């Protein structure tokens, strides 16, 4: 009848996640142990490590965890609003740290620079996110905005929305970016058609579309380099 999971106080002191991290470093911990530290506590019937394991099992992978909403997290047994907020905060900090590695004044001199700026944030998302990078006359990224979140295979955006946002930020030029959740950055016919519309609209308003990037899993395609603009 003793079927419940071992709670944390029953785990030997040296095997607890925080103690293991202090002794061996964060890199020695499993995904579940690191999540357990973020969660801090488990429930009456399971340890924080077991609860973290349940979260990973529910989402399927760390990649999917990054895109889980508050509602999806709190639907997991043992995860209330406070724990869901802790997880979301940890994920967001990781994203910001990744972006901050490039520095505050990112200069785009080639497509790779823009791809590096957004890669770690976009490569894991389960839906298409259309992001606009706004640049000044020196090609510094002065702002970024997610203008559209689409379905699993389509992103809906209108040139009017893109250039309204660019005008509001006094942008000299823009770079548009969106991800392919499949991991394959090969542009679709819709991607190519949207690029042509954006380039034409940019010429009309005097704000140049420098490039349109499609982000996959660790790889990207520049539609400018491919000759589509």
C-alpha cells in the first residue's frame, strides 16, 4: 500500500537538488532537478523532483515547456498559480539572458547578426511568431515587437501593421523574422509573397525592408540572400 512518491524530507540530504547543485554545480543536475529548484516545494504526496518530472512528462520536452501558458501549467496537478509564475519567470529570464549576450546596441551587418539576435527565442516555439526588428540609420536594433502569433503552419500579418509600428519607432529600416515550428526554415510560397508585399510597402513609405528571415531549429534562411527581394 506504500505507493505514494517519496517526499523531499525522505530523500537523503546529499541527494536533494539544492545540495547537489551546491556540491557539483548546476550542470550536474537533471532537467527535473533544475525545475525542482525553481518550484521550491512539491505537494503532500510528492517531492519537488517528482512534481518537476510530472511537468516534463506533461509538456513532453523543455522546448515545449518554454511555450506553455499559465493556463496550461496550472492544469497540471500540483502546479498552482504561484508555481506556474515561478516557472514562467525562470523561462523569461533565460530568454533575456540569451538576448543580452549580444549587448544592448546590436548592429546588423549581415543576416546572421539578426538571426543570432532572435534564434534562441524563436527556434523552440510551437506556433509561428512574426517579429519585426526596427533599426536606425546606423543599422542598430532600436526595438523589436512580435506583431503576430499564428497557427502551427501559418502566420497572419499585414504590411499596414508592420509599417505603422516602424513609423511609431522612427525606424530607418526593418528586418522581418518569423519561425517555422517544424524546424525547417525553407520559405513557403506564402512567405515569399508576404516578402514581396512588405518590400513594396516599404518603398512607398520610405522605410526599407532589409531582409525577411525564416528561423528553424538552429538554422535560418534569408529571403534576400535567396533572391526574393
